C-alpha cells in the first residue's frame, strides 16, 4: 500500500514532463539532436499569480538568485544559459527595485553533443533554484529537480 502511494505521488509530481511545487512549475520538452551538433533546451517556468522569483543576477547579497544546473555528463556540454529580460518590482515599504521574473517565461540552455554518441534516448538531471516573493515578503529558497530527455538521432 505504501509503495503504491509513493509511486502515485512521484507520478503526479512528474507527469507530462512537468515538475511543480505550490508556486513554481517547470516544464521541459524533449530535445532531438544529431550527434556532434549544437542544440538548445527550452526550460519553461511558470510562477503563480501574485508571486515573482528573483532574477539570475541580483544586486543584494541577501537575495538568492535564480539558477539552473544541468548535469550533461560527458555526452553533452552545456555552453551557456540565456535567462529572460528582468522585470522591476518594488516590495511594499521599500525604495529599492528588485530584478525579478514572473508569469510564464523560458530559460534557454545551449549545448553541444559529442560526435561519437550512439543513437539513443538520454536523460539529464536539472535543477532550478529560486527564491519566491509576493508583494510583502520573501519565502525560503527552494530547488525543483527535473529531467531533460535528449534523443540523439
């Protein structure tokens, strides 16, 4: 019985390539690439209405930036991450503008695949770390782990 409950919970958290918590959802579509070629991973992030997450570059040492980590192993080399343009947000009671993301946005991860990769389906581990805030307060930082499927043709 306990085993089935755990399997159900795991399935409900990862169904359809989507991983979420109560504030942030991450969705990654399968990538198709030829061995030795460059490609891009589209990481779709959705932040619940009324909240925002900090940008990937912050100006205050007490604010936790949004980061993406992808373990490409020896097969895939992550070359760069492209975060969206930031929005300005002012917390109530402050005079400081924060750089944030909200709503639905994409983070792009550009990568190269090794030339000698056999045709197969590969799974990479990814993690989004963020600090969510509403108009009054910021919550503790969280990390959402997700899988990236790459099909080499």
